């Protein structure tokens, strides 16, 4: 596994560089995803270590982090967007890319299936049903690691109405006000349909709703410690009683979740 793991890292590094271009806007998008890949890969390993997983599982977690957004590069090359709704689901596209790589077959059949399941479910609204605990755990690891870094990526774009300079996969129409239906979902602690996002305010509220989809206390603690939640809440406007109720519910949930102990056998 060690040599294969190194081969995969080398291939991915070269693959990402193969998309470099003199077009500044395109290069900015590629560079953003290159950095994101590095951070998510590190977070996957850190989380696997935190959960007490063995070295084999830790390497698999890194592989999942390394390849979770491999489809993004082909997506941007083909469609000039990171918006799945306007192009193609980037996780599904990533699985197509992985199917073309002969070294994936050097993994055991079970490990390859685990990697593909985790990557295929990293961006879905919910994880597909499975009775395989290894697959489920790995899907939860990558979903947490991905969100942890997405908070970092999106942090600069909390202010302003035109989102000038924002990566085009997060652009929405101008407007800070949050749609009423999104506020009600926030109060209920649910998950919103991304396709219904209409304003920048909606987008910011969706980032807060991600908190309810974080699987591990370890991840949520880092999100809170980095100030991501407080920054988003501070940027919300206008505020009303329903919004405040949602914020109060969110803070109570965070406090309770951060007190829980993560288990390896989830």
C-alpha cells in the first residue's frame, strides 16, 4: 500500500499541474482546487488518526481526500464552471476519471469499493444507505474534512453583494436578505435544497446549516475554534426574531455536539 499510496500522490500532483494555464481566471480556479485538495487530504488523515484507525485505514482516508475532487479539474476544463447544476456532478465525474486509472485496480476489491463509495457520496445531500460500516465511516470522514476546508475557502466572501472575485461555483444573485423558507429550515435545523438558493443571504445560511451535517465533534470543534460560525452569524442581515431563534438553536446544538466523544465504531 505504501508504494501505491506514493504513486497516487505523485499522479495527482502532476494531474493538477496539467491544467495550469496562462488564463488568470481559469488558473485561479485550478489553484483554489489544488490547495483545497491538499487541505482536505490532511484533514482526512488527521481525522482518521483522531478516531484511532490503523495505518491501512489512514492511508485509505488520505486516498479518498486526495481524489475526492479529481472530477473538478475535468469539470472546469470542459464547462468552465464549478457549478454542478450547470455542468455535471463533480463526484460522479471524478468516479469516471478514477475508472480510467489502472493503479486503482491495485487496491483490493473491498478497498476500491470503499474509496469509490466515499468519493461518490462526499457531496450528496445524504449518504446513500449501506450496511458496510467501513464505507459509512469513510464517507463521514471525507464529508467532514471537505466541509472543514470549504469554510476556509468561502470565508473571504461573506461581505458585499456582488461577490466580486468569488470563485464562480459559489456565485449567486445579489441580495443579503435570506428567503423566508430558508429561515424556517434554519429554525428547524434541517438541510436546504441548494437549487432553491436565490440570494447571497441564502448561501450564508446554508453554510450554517452544514453544522447539522457535521459527523464528528473533532470537526465541529475546529470549525468553531476558527471562528467560521461566528463570522457567518455576524454577517447575517437583516436579523429578525425567527433568525435569532435559529441562531439560538444552532449555538445550543454546537455546545452539545462539541461535548460528545467521537467513536471509531460509528
